[in-house]
C-alpha cells in the first residue's frame, strides 16, 4: 500500500508542474509590420532558412535567439511597429543587430527589432501596440534589408524556455511559422491619437472662426457650420483628433475641382505622453474663396511622418456670388431730385436727397441717384441720357479697391443734367462688375421737364 501511495506522488510530481510551466503568460503579440501586408517569412524559429534563399540553418536564430523570425526585405523602408505595448530601449550602431529597439512588455517579457534603418522612438519612451518604432533597414551584421524579430523572457529566447513555449503571434503559435510561407499582419498602426468621424461631423467647414479654450474644456466649435458658401467668403475647416499621446503635426492640402492649390502645416510639441490630451484641433482658413468644388485633406504626423492618405476630408461647394444686389425699393431706386444727394461716414455711407420728384421746370438741374447693395467686386457705373427717345450723352465712373472678402454694404452713383429742356427724359443706368455691361440697362429713372 505504501508503494502505491509513493507511485501516485511521483506521477503527480512529474506531470502537473510541467503543464503549468508551459503556460505562456506574456502579451498578445502581432506581426510588427503594417496590417494588410502579406509578408514572406525568410527565417523561422530555430534558424531554418527559406528555400528561395538557399535553405540551411541561420546560426543567428539558434541558442539564445531561437525564438526569432526574419521578415523579408520587400518592404524595405516601411515602418516597423511594436508587437505589443511597453517601454522602449534604443540601441544604435551595434555590431550584430545594428540599430535596434527592445520593448519591455512587463512580466519579464520583451521583444527585439533589429537591423533598423531609422529609429523614431526615444530611449525609455512608452509605446503602444502598433506604434512606429522605426523603419526596416540593413544595419549591423545583415546581408540585406529585413526585419529580425525576437521574443525573450528574462533576456532569454532559447528553445525549451517554458515561459515562451506556446507564445502566439497574430493568433498562430510562434513555432508554427514556416520559412518560405506568407503571413498576413493584423497590426493596426497606432498613430498616437484616435480619429472619430462622428457620423460625418468631423471634420467640417464653417463660415465663422472656431472658438473655444479653457472655459469650454478645450473643446472648439463654430456656430455657422455649412457645406455651401458664396465666392469671396472666408471658409474655415475644423478637424479634431482625440486621446493624443505624442507630439504631432497637422497638415492640410487644399484642392479645387480636383486640382491641388496649396498646403499648410502646424505642430504641437508639448504633449506629455504619460497623460496626453483629450483633444487636439486644427482649423485652416481659406480666404476669398473662388467658385468650385473644394476639398480640405487633413493629415496627422505623430512621429512617423505624414501618411500618404488623408485621415479626414472636408468637401464643400463655393457658388458664384452676384457681385451686387439691385432693389427698386418700391419704385424709389433709382430716383431723381432737385437737390444734390448728400451723405458719407456720418450717415453710414447712405446717400439721399431732400427734394425728390420727377417733374421739373425748364432749365433746372436734375440729379439722378442709383444704389446697389452687397457689392463684392470692383465695378463701373454708366449712365446714358435720353430726351424724347433720342440719345443725348453718357458718362462712366468706376469704383476700385473693393476687398471681395468683405465688400461694401452699398454703392451709389449720382449724375446730373444741367439746364434741362422741355421733354420726356430718361437716365438709363448700367453696372459692370467684371462681366461687362449688359445690353439692357439695370434700371431707368424717368422725369418730365415742362
């Protein structure tokens, strides 16, 4: 009986601890390259080299580096992404690994990324899964640009390390990866921020400058949000990113009817990565918008450069605007007067006359007064005078230097007929706001001299 008891004790001692030691408890790892890339594995765990590269065993993938993989050089210069979150340690110019980064994931687990061309993280920097560490290169002891990627526990990556056995990379057992096969990364690049379109409300265009600050908890907004504008208006774009944990730059590229117009870049370099910012805003401005279909393309660089595709896009229409508005005001515009119209700054540039009428005595002086409103372009007035249907004379006068972004509330044109003779008279008014004079008058003021 005592022998049987001893046998059961030995049986339990042999198997139970061994099963518990095999349990991998490290981070959930993803292939350290861009999501969607189909990547050729050239060297597998243990050092077997893909047949397309000559086969054999690569000794740099044995011993303490047994749990290492090489990804091919087809993506040379592409970003290398953190396989999991952690703290980065940077090494440059080393003989074997060249430029490389080690990410400590806690719990004594770490990953190593070697032969990098460029390193873009700082020593001791916290990184998130998918965050750029650098770019694929050919530094150190390397025969061609590629990414050498290792998993270690307590600095060891040897075969039989029970804390690593069972580790999975993008859902597959690390040791099941085979040289010569292609694997699909699901590692979404972490850009140091989140972009939320908010059902199409972010970004958006406004006719007023966005406002906000400390009193609005650093939330910025505009009152006059729209998708259509008139030529000459100022258009503001408002773009927001959330949960910002790194210094960053914004860039906007503007397009009109599909043709590039200009770009503008601005940056913020005081984000504390431990705490971050809840939001960051960027609002470019388009002055004196000309007619067409416009787009603002927004890009964000949070340390790895600007992406080739925009993060967000605003599309808005700028419609041609009538350069002025003419209103007859119940038949009082234009008008004729017996006294000279007066006005100026003291009347807010409104001109009027006191003795307004359309019947005059022979040899009186007759004044004509025409008003147009909402003037957004340089323009010229022309008057032609007729007596009893016969042309008499004409006169032209031009206004210059109008700011099309602001315009004028009114513009007036006044003419006079001296020594008016008996007859039926007309002042025929024309306006040229950049398109030439029309064949027909804009308006006519008729008066009788008797």
